[in-house]
C-alpha cells in the first residue's frame, strides 16, 4: 500500500505534507493552473479533509517500488457521491513530486468546488498567519 493511501485511510491528514517533496506540483480538478510547494499542497489536502466524507480507496494501481501510482477512491460531498483518482509520481527518495486529481460526476464536482473555495481560503489564511507568527518570532 502506498504511504499516502495508508495516511489518508488512517485519517492522519497532518502526516501528508511529510510525504510531499518541497517542490511538489499539484494539479487540481477545479483549478486551471497547478499549485506548487509542500505548504500550499498541504493546505489543499487539509481543506479536502474537511470537504470529503467517508473517503475510501477502492483500488490501487502500481506496485511497490513503482514511481507512478493511481489511487481510485469514493467519497461523499454533502449528500452526493463522488468518485476520483489520485495520480501520484514518487521520486527515488519516496517523496511525491507530482500529484494530479481527477473527479466525477459533474454535479458532485461542482458542489466540491463550492465547498473547497471556502475551506481553501480558510486554510490559506491560517497558513499566512502561521508564517507571520514564525517571522515575528525570529
């Protein structure tokens, strides 16, 4: 089992950023441009944890030692069922450097986008406050 899948299934959302390369590139199903960096992608994943309910992985494609993995999942967004796939590329050191998410069906994706905009804004604000506090402590 890929360590990312194991952390998500254990609901260890705080452990996910440690699995990401510092320069990770994240491609979202609801954004036109990719996101860059461990902190930003960590904030995205934290927001996702507040939007998806009952997330379970149905299938993992890619064997141990492979650089590429596809993790097929099911979840709920409010009362709607959503299906998706996390496409992960892992570097030789085991860190994820590319992360792409695909989602369906459209009605659930639309609701996901609405809820994510609220959660992502809150996560980015929290991250900015943490950075400001760290700078002030220096």
